[in-house]
């Protein structure tokens, strides 16, 4: 197996620079000729020269890029200020023809972010303590952040009552009373004063096991009309 480093290039060049004097001292002792050593010595010196030139070029390119970026930043800073001055002037004169004449466009008017979208694919399960875990999915429009989710619940077919508003997509209901036959949950996405429609209601019906424990006997999702 060769002892020559596999990488990087500088290590390979230094390796030959280090070993060539050893070989040149007594080449025949290693089964080679002085001429062969000379050939590799010349190639090594050429490789070192080319490597040094490449490093110099790389540094020059780096310096040129730094200078270029600085000049572009200067251009953008001054250019943006100039464009803003012209835009303000055109808006104040209310001469719409100046936009085309200057090759500029007026600033877009601020828009209204879309309402968040309703959660979907609600699913329920029980943890080891008998608490109900409700999970759902939600896909919000691009640019919509800071969405919270309001959770409403109906017990045994009664009216829906707001339980909580949370930032995640998992809700743990620790208040289902013993003896409850069914619960239904509906989720709404909210962002400030904007809100989605209520999700389809997830209804969970419970069965009983020995010792007072319960399990989810069935689940069903269906549309439900709820007040805002």
C-alpha cells in the first residue's frame, strides 16, 4: 500500500519534498536511479509552484469578491435612498405618468392576511389515566403565524362549551367525568381577530371495563353548526 497521502494536495507535495532528499542521497540503495529522482524532483517543484500560484489566485479572488460586495452594498444603499426620494416625489405630485417615465412602480398597498384555515383529521385516544387526548392537523396559508386553537366540547349530546385555547395541535382533556357516555370536540384556528370555521366535530363513545375503567368504543367525525 502506498504511503503517499491521499489528500489534501499540499500534504502530497510536502511528502515528496520531504522524501526526495532521502532518495537523492543514495538512489541505487533503493533500486532507483538518480535520473528517476530528478524527474520526480522537477515535477514536485512544478507542483509546488502551481500550488502557490493557485493559492495566490484564490486569495486575490477572495479579495476581489470582498471589494465587489462592498461596492454593491454602497450602490444599493445610495440607490434605494434615491429611488425612495423619487417615489415620494411622484406620490406627492400625483402625476401618474412619472411612474413610467422613471421606470418605477408605486409601492404595493398593504393587503389583508387571509383567515387561518380550519383544523382537520381530528383523532382521539385515552392515556393511562383515562384522560382524553385529542389531536388534529392544520395547514395554514403562507405567511400566517402565531395561530392558536380553541377547543370546544359537548358532553353526552349537550351544548358545546369552550375548554381552552392552546398553541399546539394536541389537547389533553382531564375533566371527563366518570359515567360520561360520549364527548364531542370541535377545534377552531384563530389569529388575532381572524378565525377559521369550526372543524368537523369528533365524537367519542365510551365503553366500560371491570374496575371502573373505560375505553373508546367508537369515534365519528361529522359537520356541526356552532356559534362563532
